[in-house]
C-alpha cells in the first residue's frame, strides 16, 4: 500500500513501558463476559483476556464508563511516529482513516471525531485496564483509543502467515472501525443487548460487531483504492482468514466450537471485508439485519 507520501496523524501517543500486570483469565464458563465490546483484532479468539477495570467500566452499575488515563511520555506526535518504520506506517494509516471517515461522516451530515492511537511496548495501561502485547491490538471505548504494540505485526506475519503492509493496515482500519461504531452508538447498543442476553446470544452479537468492523476496514480501503498495490487485497483476505475463530480454534485446541465464536469464521470475515472493498459504502455494512 503506497502511503510513503501521506502525512502522519497527530492523534497518537506513546505509553511508558510498565511491569507485569495481573488479573487475566482465559476462556471457559465465564459466559457473557467473554464478549467484550472493546475488542481485540481477533487473535484473542482462543484465550480471551478479561480485564478487571474493563469489567467494572463496561458491565458494572451506574451506567457510566470509568476512564483511567494512560501514562504517556512527553513526546510530540511527530516524535512518536518517527520511533520506527512500523510506527510511521501506522501513523500514516491512521491519518488516512481520519481523512476517509471525515469525508464519509460529512457526506451524511455528521462530524467525525478521530480516535487516538496509543503505542506501547510489552505492557501498558488503557482506559479499559491493563494492556499486554499478547492481547493483540484493541479498541477501548472507555477512552476512545486504539492500543497497539507494533511487535504484533511480526506475530501476524510469522505466527499467522499474514505478512504485508496491507495486512498491517487492515489491523488498524479494523480497530478504527470499532471507533466508528462507538460514534454511531452501535457499541453501546450491543453492550446493552449483551447485558441481558445469554452467553450464546452475547457471542453471536459480538460476532456481528466484529464483522461490521471488518466491513468498515474494507470501506476505508475502497475509498483509497488509488493507493492499493498489486497483492494488497490478497494480503487482507489472507489476514482475515487466518484470524477467523474456526481457524484459530482448530490450531489452538484441535476442534471448532461455533457457539463460542466472538469474531466470526474465516469465511465470514473474508466475506465482510470483501463487501466493504467492493462497495466502499458503509451503508452496505449492516451485519445486524439478516444472516451473516
């Protein structure tokens, strides 16, 4: 993807590296709580990370989301973006999403408020609790930030066989898609539904949330088709396939449990990413009506 000449976003920050954070639990019979609205990119499909502060903010009483400000180094956005080639590219992708969604929101008579991309290394703190690189990239609705350890790009290529700059761009565009959902009120509605639903119903709702974010990532790419290079679409499809719940479950536990899906199957993820790419229209990303 040709973004070498693109500006870098000013909506970025860097967190100080921290020590280990506890309080994590995995899969099993935790029911609805496994379907967290502020989701990871999809790598957590096998071992779901539960964050204490997140549960208090998203599922606790009072109806108000608590925000825990992230620790930050006193660096300018330009300094943060120049930290590595991976960071620079991420900042350029973010800037492109800002321009794209800004136009799309304006066309519908609304105003787009950008998310902030928070870089961290190994571990950090988010408005949804602890952040660790093992979680993969995620969006936190509490503070409307995307959290990313760029070492994930290496894991995406080496562990999941999804290399390429467009695969990396897809990661960010998917999380920005969740931010779009937050601005549209979709995340709050899904949270309200999950709060009163069964575990299976909650998981099914979360899948629809994730697939819409995939479609929104495709919309962003379609709106920037002039910057796509040969092989980019294939890179994106490969990444979407490799992070499908069925592929991850088969690799991790040797069996597939569809009722436990929280991000969608490989085929579903590819289908909705492709729809966004083909239409470039966010109105075509309604994953909440009909079959998916």
